[in-house]
């Protein structure tokens, strides 16, 4: 089967089933005791199974609606997205299941998936579909629950359909246009835990070639600055808990908690800072609340260099950044450290930008993406897990 035939016949982001039955590492029930008569025939489900078996296990094929392996919840039922047949088989070697959908019209299926992804994003789930497991084939769609199975299947002509605008397709991977606009078909399998396809790219640099809508060819669209810590406190007062709860006492500034981890640790001079303050309520009778840190900066390159090393060490540990770890948002001569997504939204409106050094990061059109002071990082207001409204 050739890819062009797929296109002629024919989007943790996460597979359609962010449901228990289709999650990585989930524990679906045992397979049906025996396959149905339809699954045992020679129809499109069997043809799809025969193709899948060239690259992964696909055993105990069944089209029984009551098969406990069949995805539940949001997975399309027969009649939705033009799906006329549904089946499921098991890849026991890779500890997963493979749902199979046979659409009457592949374009309608892709349009249905695209609308579903965009509706989820509009509903507040901005990262939905970033690790898509929708694999488009010739006349059928495979939805593996295991990342290992997905990696095996993309060695074929099956291609991953992604419709989240922030979903990356790094250089070195095959990319094709699907049957609907603003989606991608590729052989890149994304995964939050790093078990998917390797992505060895460094973040895209807007000044490194190629124009990006809304981005300056050189320089910056503008970053905030402050002449003192008092000015910085006033500047961020509406975004952070700095009006009532603010301290520059070294003992208070050094406080962190299990819920709030700063970027800067140790001597502030070693990070290129001239001043540092704590906003929020440190732990007392109750747990700490709304902690964030304000920095006045004399050496922005040093600060970003140290922050890059800390961020990459965090990311290398398990392929993601800790939710309790603060993100460093910088201005011209000031910076803020906070782990609150809502606070960061307010800071982005003040033109602060987040220092992102995650390999392979890119931002969709409409978001800022600018050069940082250190190679391999960018400044941006795009957070795939917490997109701006």
C-alpha cells in the first residue's frame, strides 16, 4: 500500500480515547471468548487485520459491540463520522489493543476528528490531540492504545493524523497533507513520557531562517522593564499576590514548598540577579499559597543559561516538566518565577515571555516566538498544556 493511495482513498497529544479503555498503560477487560462471525469472515475488518499483522500483533479480532476491549465514551460509534464498521484486536506483545474503524468516507472521518479536537480545545483542553493515536490507512483507521504499537505501525504506510495546531512534526519525519485543512499526516508518534518517536530538534528560532506570522525578523516585539523592585512589584500587582503578601527578607525569599519550587536556587549573584522578592503566603499554620518570585536582573544571559540547565535536567528526568516547578518569564531587566498558569496569562498580557528550552518546541501562528539570550531556547507565550484564551 502506497501513501498516495492512502491520501487518495482517504489528529499527553493523546488518542481519541482519552478514556480508560484507550489510555496508555490502561487495563481493559479480557477479550471476548470468541470472535464474531463477521470478524471471522473476509470483510474490511479482516483485511485491515491482515495488513496490521505485517507490523504488529493483531490477535482475537472481534466486532462485537459488547467486547470489553472496545473503546468506550468518545470513540465514534457506527454511523458517526461515516463509520460503518468497528472492530478491536489485541497486541499482547506490546500490552495494548488496536481499535479499527472502517469509514464509508475517509474525508468525513477526518473532518469529524478535526471538529472533535477543536471542540475539546475550545472547551479548555488545549493539549488534546497533541499525542494523537489516530492512524490513517487505506480504507480503515487504526487506533492503538500502546505507544509501542503505534511506533511499530508507523513503519508501514499508516500515518498519524494530528489536528491540534501545536502538535509538532519534527524535521526528519514524513509529512503529508490529509483530506482536511490545518491537520497533518506524519510518521511521528508523540508522547509526553518520551517513549514515542525521538525528537532531536532544538526549539525553532524565528531569526534562523523562514518567516513566521506575527514574529519579528530580528529583535523583539517588546519586553517589559522596571527600574527597581518597587516598580516590578507594582507592574505585576494585578497578576500575582504581591500587593498584600510581599517580602524581600532573605529568609522569606528562600522559602519554597512541596507545591511551589522556584527556578533560582542558592546565591542570587550566581544567577545574575541584583534583587529578589517573594510574593504569596509562606507556609504557617496552613500550607503555602500562591508563591512566586520577582527578580531584578543585571546579567540576563547568565540567568537564562542557568535556567536552561535546570529546565533540561528536569525534562531529562522523565520527559516532562514538573507541575510544581516554576516557569521563568522574563522581561528586559526583570523576571518572574511562577507555577500558576492563570498568573502567567496575566504576565503574558504585560509582555513577559517564557524561557522554553524543551527540545523540539515550536509555537503556532499567532503566538510570540523570539530569540533568547542562550542558544537552544526561545521566548514565547505559547504553552501547549495551558493555551491563551
